[in-house]
């Protein structure tokens, strides 16, 4: 038999939110999300939240519940990939006594527990096609059937779904039902990646700094303007989660170096220069030039990140100090303070080597 405590354990607390000014920041895309959220919160329509991992889909889903007329009702989150496929149906829709071997008692599913509240289906693309049809029925007429039950049950629930995949592609691949997509996508919220919200980074950093200083009883100082400029240019593959973890590490370990070594540049960041491929091309020569140029840019960037401390830069590049000194000379990079500033603008030495 299902006890009240197991039922309640699936109805999670909503948790705290950062202030709205931090969550939505000042970029246009997030302002549009805020306006949409305010309009949709009160209407019982399904919402689809899309965005890369770490962009805040979870926070936004909780904010939708908190701003809805059902905020006093249950908030039930289902992390679809975390529940094995075979169990997901019974977790979502529940079962009757004797529905299958081992079903000794009746168990309500999470859909039922979310009655007069919000059901948040995280990573919706992980639902298999059979479960997608059951969900479609729920969205179409508010009815579902426990496994092994004779009759359908009715439930009033606001469904919010999230995904970091492109569902349109899943539809083309035949792994996601188009009709379900149109049902869950009545209102869509697209959360931009952090690299497109660079103007919001300082505010997020100061929020996380204060939050983690308080939480870990630390007194880490605000970040330097130099490092903040690096953060604004970084590509943030892990989005706000990555930024938060970075600030947390800084608060606990207390040094900016911990941050700069973590901000690994992408190889493609170094390939934005024009490559001359007109006329007669020597592939060998071109490849050598590209490798030298890439090496020069990487070394320069790492030196800048380490405030020109060559010992630290060598460590970050996983080469010996002597090897770095040799490469600095070879790439024509400056080794004294006065020449550093110019180095950023001066183009690399042109290689004149023959084939
Ligand atoms: N707008 C925001 N303001 C402040 N903190 C945020 C914001 N968005 C996300 N965060 C923080 O970043 C972390 C990741 O956020 P969240 O779990 O909501 O992302 P997600 O999009 O659901 O990621 P995933 O796809 O990996 O599940 C959390 O710790 C959250 O508190
Ligand atoms: Mg999430």
C-alpha cells in the first residue's frame, strides 16, 4: 500500500528563487521570457521550455507554478531520464493492485498527485512513444488510466515540459510524436544561452558571490575588471550552472587563478582568422602556418589569463617552463612588460619556409 509519506515525498518543495532582476537580467530575450511568463502563468495551458543545459529551465518552471493560481497546490517534478523506461509508466500513471507481478497494492502516479497543481516533465524527449500517447490523452481530455485499471480517471493539472533537445528534429527522426509536440507547445519559452546574455554576467556573478559567501561563510572579494571581461567573452558551454560553479569554486578556494585556468578556450575560437586559399596552394605550408598561428594565439591567451606569469601559464598549458620560454621567443611574443600591450595588436611573424 502506498503510504501518505511516500505520496508526499513525490510532491517536492518549490525551493527559493534568486531575485527577478537576477533571473531575467536586462537582455531583450530574457525580458521577453519575463513578459510571456507573466501572461501565461494564470492560464491553464501547457508550456514548453526549451534551452541548452544550465540555462534555467528548472527555475523558470518553478516560477510558472509560483505565479499561477494553483501555487497552493502540488508541484510535482518528473525527471524523465532518471527513471528507467520500464518504471516510468507506473511512476507517471500509477497502478492497481495485481496489475503486474509485484503490484501488491494500488499506487497513484505522479500525474494524479499533481491534481490541482503543476506537473513538470523534465527532459520530455526521453518519453518513449507509448508513454507519449498516454500523455497526449491526458493533455487532450484530462484523462488517464492507471496500469491495470478498468476505467479512466480525470485530473486537473497544468503540464509544463522542458527539453534541451530540438523536438522538431526528434519529430523528423520519428522519435517524438508531432501531435504531442503541438499539444505541449501551446506556449513556448526559449531560454537563451549565457553567451548571448553577456550583459547579464556581472549581475549574476555578484548574486552568486554574495549567495555563496553567505552559504559557506566566506569573504571572497568582487572579481577584478580584467577577469570579468574574460567571463563576458567566454562561450559558456554549461551556461549559468557553469558560471555558478565557477563562482562557488572562487568563493571556497579564494583565488582568481582557479577561475582563469577553468576557462578553456575552444579550438574553433582560434580559427576565426581568414585563411588565404586563392591561387596556388601549398597544403603543407598552410597547415604549418595554421598550427603556428593556433599555438601563438593559445599561448598569448593563456599568458593574458595568468597576468603574464609564465610559470603558471606553462602549468596551464601542460608544458615545461623552458619549453614555454622557447615557444614565446619562437612565436615572436613579448617577454617584457613594455612590449606586452603591443603584442595583442601585432600580427604573428609570417613564415617564409619553403615547402
Ligand atoms: N536566470 C538565473 N538566475 C540565477 N540563477 C540561475 C538562473 N538560471 C539558472 N540558474 C542557476 O543555474 C543552475 C542551473 O539551472 P537549471 O537547473 O534551472 O538549468 P536547466 O536549464 O534546468 O539545466 P538542465 O538542462 O541541465 O536540467 C541552478 O543552480 C540555478 O540556480
Ligand atoms: Mg533542468
